[in-house]
């Protein structure tokens, strides 16, 4: 097999941002074996849960999600999951406080984590050499502006990291369109058929000079990127508009576009990680007290209102379950997308080398408490966490979970967040 130097490869490809994760692989540089995940994704959905419709059935290592339950869509991924019940936000309750503490663990400048959220703290340790230290994708997170109730990431105590809610803007930032000028960006995209088409000749030449495995990975990667670009530069079907004439720039804040925006953001997130643009990314679906109405699922009442339906209101509770099942389907789609992409920096899939954390800000939404807040972790072979388990805790502080997330990413810290609430990691995860 012929080995190719960095400069020769990048020049031949014509787009170094596409080449980044392949450089070490194709140039023959040694890849150190590591038991920790290479990448972190935080996936947030709002307004807590109803535990008896959320929890799986079975034992720690032999469990499944019952038919009709909230997480049924995850049955195909059980071997890749750590389902955690019984984790508390110590001395924290209600929507806003839950949102603010979920990823910070109540840390301040006096704590080892410095008051940062866990995604930003890890990014500060593992993301210095990435094009983006972290990337934050949102789905209608800014309808009510930036506040403790609408933000989950912090770069310093009280300093919000706001997600990008518009996939068009996120695409421009990632793939080099002209700043925030969407008119100029659209002209640029019309002027060139496709970044990938323009370098197809060079890639065909390159594919003749590498081994079969490298060729396979290169083609899979570029085809996935082409599909992502196609989906964002061709008209999309927006309710009420003929798909043939729909504008490229959709209204990202329109309730009906919530699913379309979310799917586009997930595709961009996976592409950005696969391209090596970042090691840490988050996807925030709305925010606590979410006002979206899941009309696409046949629901006619806002998600937040439905989250407070008591057991006697069987219809309202059933509508909330529909919404939560839809969110579970989105999480399953994200895991499917990661599992379908090869890890261009090593063996296995992107899911094998990525830690995905599905977080919520409340436990039982009807009680407005942060007790037994549900967490679902996902990953694969290249992590020291032991997946394929359902773990039931008894009020363990969630600072321990956040500490374990750091350790799973190879980031050393004794306790994440408020050290008066807990010490050390959640040892049961390993």
C-alpha cells in the first residue's frame, strides 16, 4: 500500500476540512489504543418524564422497553445503552434550577470544574486542537431568549453558551459559506454545484493509490457528506408550501418545522464529528417549559402542559407519552447515524468511539422535582464504560454521573460540580 504525506493528500483533495480525520490514518501515523471515548454528545429533551412509562423491564443485563412505553424505539440499541434511574440533583428542584444544574452539577468558580457545564469543561481539555472546541446545535431554544431556563451550557459561572438554532447558519459556519450573509451564501452555493463534485476527479485519482480499506472509508465518508450537503442546499418540504418551490432558508422557529430542523441539526452534528471538526457537540431540543405542540404526532396541546397531566387524565398522559416516544425515536436516529459512519481515525463505527448522554432537567414532571432524573448513556466498544445495562440507584447525587462522564472522556477530575454534594465517580458504570 502506498503511503501519502499530509501536504500531498490535502493538496490533492482540495478541501482540507474534509480530509482532517483521514490524515493520520492515510499517512500511516501510529494510533494509540485508548479505553476512553474520543467524542462526546449531549442530547437534551425537556420537561422530565413519568417513570412507569419510561423505565425498562427486566434485569440489569437482560432488559427491554415494553410495547407502548416511551423508550420502545431504543430496543434495537439495548446492547449500546446504560439506562440510569434513581439519580438526584441534590437540593435542587423545579424547571429553571434543574436546567441550570443539569450539566454544571451546581459548580462555582471555587470548584474544580470552575462552574462550567460538563460539555464545556471536557471541550476545554480535549478540544484545543480541533477546528471548533465545541459545537452547540439547537432546535427552537431561543423563542424566549437566553436565560437560565433556556440554556444548559456554561463557559464560566453564569456565562451562557447559546446553541445555533438555524441549520442553515450552522451549515455556513461548518462548511465555509460567507459569514452570516445568507444571500451571499446562497449565491455561492448556486455558483458551485457541490464542493464534493468539484474535487471528485482528485478523489478518484487518490482512490487508485490507496489500499482497499482506506478507499472504502474515504468513499463512505464523502458520500455521507454529499447527502448532508444535498439535504441543506436543495428545497425542503415545508408544510403549506410546494416542495419544488420551498425556500432553502426555512423558518427555524415555526412550530411545524421542529422535526425538520432537528433532523438537519442531527445530520450536521454527526458530519461535524466525523469530519474531525470537533470532539464535543450538543443538541438541545427546546428548553424547560417547552411550548412546542407535536402536531406531527397528532397532538394538539403543548409539551409542557402535557408533562403535568396526572394519572387520572389518561388521555392527556397518553398524549405526553406520544411526545416522549417521538423524542426517543430521534435519539435512536442519532445512534443509527453514528453506527452507520465509520470512525475515520481508527476501527469500528462512530458510535463505538463516541459517548452520547441523553439528559433531562426534571424527574417526575408532575411533581416539579429533580429526583430520579432519567439519564440514558450510549456508546460502544471503544469506551471503558460497560454498556448493555439497566442500573437502578437510590438517590445518588448526579455530580457522580458528571464525574464519570469526564473520566469516560479521559478527563481527570475528582468531583464535577459542587463537591459538598458528592465525591468521586459513579463506579457502577464501569
